C-alpha cells in the first residue's frame, strides 16, 4: 500500500479491528490461564484495543476540533489518527502481524500489516512535510508583505516556527494527550522536549493539509493563522 490522498484508510482500521476481535477471542478461549502465551495475548489485546479506542476518540472529538479551529475540512480524516501514532507502536504491530500469520493465516494480509506497522514512520513523514510547507509558506507571506531582508525573514520565521508557539495550537487541539504510543518507563521528557513533540504534532497536521490541498491553500491557512496571532498580540 502507498499513502496518498485517495487511499481508503477506513479499510485499514477495519482490518485492525477484525484482528483485535480475533486476539480477544483467542485470549478468552485459551485453555491455560497461567501460560506465557495467555499473558502475551492479554497484553497484545489490551494494546490494540487501546489504539482503536484512541482512534475513535480522535475521529469523534479531535478531528472536528481541528477543522473548526483552522476552518478546514479533511478529505481523508483517518490521516489525523495516523499523524498521532508514534514509532513506539511498531513492535506491537509486528507482534500482531506475526501472531495472525502463524495462527490465523486465512485472514493474514501482508500488505496491510506492513502499512499498519509503519504508522509511526508515516506520522514522522507527515511532520517533515508539514515543516517544509510551513517554512515555504511563511517565506511567501513575508515576501508578499514586502519583507525582503534576509535577516528579518529569518527572525520572523524562527518566531512563527518556534516549537513553543506551535505547542500552543497543540494544547488548544489536545493533540499531545491523544498521541497513540506504547508507554516507556524511560520516557521522562524535559519541557523543551515536550514542546518539540507538540510542535511536531502540529506540523504533521499541516502535512496532511498540504498533502490534500497543495501549497497555495496551505499558504492561505498559514497566513490566516499568522494574522490571528498578530491580532492576539495587538490585543494583549
């Protein structure tokens, strides 16, 4: 599977839901409740179920919030869910793929599992795309406003693109707390790291918008956000 604006991602998430039901059924019907396999099934089932619950929350609450805040509409809203996945989920999906392949080969779909396993990598790719679109859009806006001095452009760009500024949108949209990840005991980020993560999440959303709408529409969106920010600064 290749990611583009026309991919029907609902089929991917429906397939993931089917595998979740199978894991639950195998767990409930496993004869040895003390075995390692039983515990592995329990852990795997809980994680996949958690991912799917987050998917539902994102589509029900976060998607409308993003669309209302930015006054936009997404063609492929399931991309928003993928944008909130982290690479920490990869091993869980690989374990799920291996289990289904070994125990339920009749429904095993290699192409879908390879795509699902890369959700976290796709999210990072969307963020890279959004970051590039943001930089280019801001440069266009400043140039059109008559700001042509390189030093001034650089300073203004840095202000707009600062993670701490993007983090404000992340907080407004509740993206950070709706990330889909596997918790690590070693993960104890500093505030600066959290701002970076938040900034990346907003960039991933911008990446989706750029993918669906192109540069011109992204430029108009960024200009609208910048105008709003200028007005807020004036009112302060």
